[in-house]
C-alpha cells in the first residue's frame, strides 16, 4: 500500500520543464515590480536605515530625558541653596533682635530699679 502511494506521489510530482511563455511572464513580473527591480543590497540598506533612524530617535529621546533630568536636579539644588541662605539670614536676624531686646530689657530694668530707689512709695 505504501509503495502504491509512493508511486502515485512520484507520478503526480514529476518534474515538468517550464514553457518559454512562463519564463517571459516571470521576468516581466519581476522587472515591473519596483521593489524587485532594485538590487538586493539597496533593499537591505533601506531596511537598515529604518532601523538606524529608529535607533537614532531612541538615542535622541534618551539624551533629551537625561538633559531634562539634569536641569531639574540643578534647579532643585539652586532652590535648596537659596532656601538655606534665607534660613541663615533669618536666624542671624533673630539673634540680633534677641540681643537688642535683652539690651533694652536690661536698660528698662536698671531704670525701673533706680526709679524705685528714688520713689519709695511708687
């Protein structure tokens, strides 16, 4: 049975010589198609340039994101430095104010003590 099937397959799939018209039709189809009319290297080069363009776009996007991140980091550092300088100035102003208030308190205290000494009934 398998030999019978094999002989039927060989008969059905025997090689046939192509006709001259088939060859002409194939050549006409291949030369009319612009994709096939180009040399194979050009087709690969175009696909390669697409890939290259995609890689360049990804690299440009990565550079842009890095630049934005660095800019934001530098901006935060500047704001922090400005805030720390403002804090230092406020602390210094409070220290000077405390000194002046202590001095004023001592003066008032010393004057009220001398006033009480001068006026015992007050």
